[in-house]
């Protein structure tokens, strides 16, 4: 901002926007690659600290990144749910649109220091990207109805599975949390649910007890 008054104006335009849209030249070929490129794709086209960023890939697939400390996670997916409900036949691309919006390129003034920072961040993001692997899977053994028959909420089931898997890998407990639904709290503030509880710790230890019976390993009997 100190370098140029235009930079301040450009930042204010971006920061005042509800969301950003990123055009990404990658072409994900399957759900796993789509998730991977959505999370760590072309960072040159992302405003990474924006609360919501919709991503359109070159082959017509879409993703979304969201930093949702200021709202529920579902808020990030709601626009895509709306778009999917509005889908219809492919438009006639030969017809001129009734409303034409001409994009305006924003150019920042940069100096040698910022050029050096761009190179540094590119190198850093390359290192971070190489350390992240995303795999998409669809478990078909049972679903939420099976969990409900056991009187276990699906979210509780998944949180406990994450804790158990983390312990198996790292031999320690994961200090996780998840965002609580804002409508349950005054003033719409974001709250957190701590899934790493004393009861979960006791259950994980019992799951690793070779002498414990299935009944003894039942979380509800422990808690």
C-alpha cells in the first residue's frame, strides 16, 4: 500500500468482495485430483486468505476453498448447491448475452522487494504442495442410516474414527476441533466442538487393549 495508491484501491476492491473466483489452468481428471488441485492448485490465481474462493478449472470442473472461521462451513458449499439446482440445458454460446460484463484487469505496482517475495513464496508453496496428498474414496459398506440404527450420530462416528486412525498412525491423540453450528449460539458467533474428550481417550485405549471384549470396547459402555 505504501508503494502505490493504486495498490490500496485494488486491495480494498478485493477485500470488500463477498467472494473471489479463480480461473485455474489445471485439468483434474478424477475426484482425487480435483480435490488435490482445489486445495493446492495454481496459487497464482488465488487470494488465499479470502473467506470464499470458487475455482473454475480449464476442463469445466469446479472446486471451492473457504476459510470459515467467520461462518459455518456449510456457507462455503451453499453457492454450489444453489448452482446445481439451477442447472439446465447447455446455453447457445453463439447467442450474445443480454447483459455483458467486461472484466477489468487489476495490475499491482511492484518493486524488486516484492518480486523477490513472489519468488520466495512460489518456492515455499512448491515445497508445501509436494507434502500434501489427497485421495477421494467412497465407502459403500454402510451409511448414516446404519449409524443411526446404532444410535450414533454420523458426525460423532466420523470424529471418533479420525481419532482412532490418528492414534494408530502417531501413537498420540489428535487435539482436533470442529466448528459448531452458529444458529445454536447467541449473536451468530462461531463456536467449536472439541472431539478429543476424556471419554474418547478412554475408548481408544480400550480399543488397543487386546484382552478387552467387543462389549467392553463399546464407546457407550465406557462413557
